[in-house]
């Protein structure tokens, strides 16, 4: 089995987001079976929603199952994210396995402490906010290499995924206090408590 890749983490966050939306839709429907279309859970659906190729999605899902970060649901066979294990990996190891690197000033999508999920909760330590470079972005900030190049595309389609990736960046970039807060919020998002 090959080593984990950054798209594996992005796809695990996507699965957690799909699960949370499904639970939310189920709660709203008072027990009726509803939620994201079945297609959203397929390799093709994950490709369309994340911008990661089908072959990469398939390989990522195999790796995640092999190491226990995902498992098939007994009821419907869909892959589910092992949110507890993912949280532990992100909080304790992500900054070492996939370190964040800051770069030049660019226009992009706010991430880490500048993202909406952390807006007003942390003070910026610098003059510029952190952003993922994106041609459609309107915020000028310091470029942060996203966890995966598809992140800017994927987050425009999924606010839950955006929040989780931005929190992961806060953990990758932050000092102890920022990382701890981001880890607490990430746990809530992974559990579907947004």
C-alpha cells in the first residue's frame, strides 16, 4: 500500500461533509430518507464535486480504507469517514506530513484564521490574511499552498468542506492556541455539528 496523499485528506473531509448534510437533511425531514443524491457518493460524483480525477479518487479511497480512515457503511455500502481517526491525524500529524508554506501576495480564497469559520475568533498576526490562490478570488493575501491543488475548486461547491479545509490550514499554520481552537471546531464539523 502506498503512502497517504493530500487528496486522501480532502476526500475524507468531503465524505464527512456529505454525511453531515445527509444527517441534517434527515433531521429536517423528521426521519424520512433524504440527503445528497446517491450520485454524490460515487467516484464520478466525488470527481465532479472536488475536481480530483476518478483514478485519483479511486486510489485515495482504497488507501483510506486500507489504513482505517474510511469504511463501508453496513446499511448501504457507501464509504464513510472514520471521523475520530481523521481528527487525530489532522490535529497531531498533518503539519508534519503536509506542511503549509506561505508565499507571495496573490488574490484568492481566505483560509486559516481569515476563513469565515474562524472569522472574529482569532486575531491575525500579520498584515495580510492567508489565501489559496484562485483566479476568481477577491481577497489580496499571502499565498498558502492548499492541502491539494483542487481545494479552491472544491470549496466553492461545499461550505462544509471549505470550513474543514480552512481549519486544517489553521492547524498546519497556527501556533498552539490557534491550532487548539481549530482542532475543537474541526471536531464539531467532522461530527456534523455546524
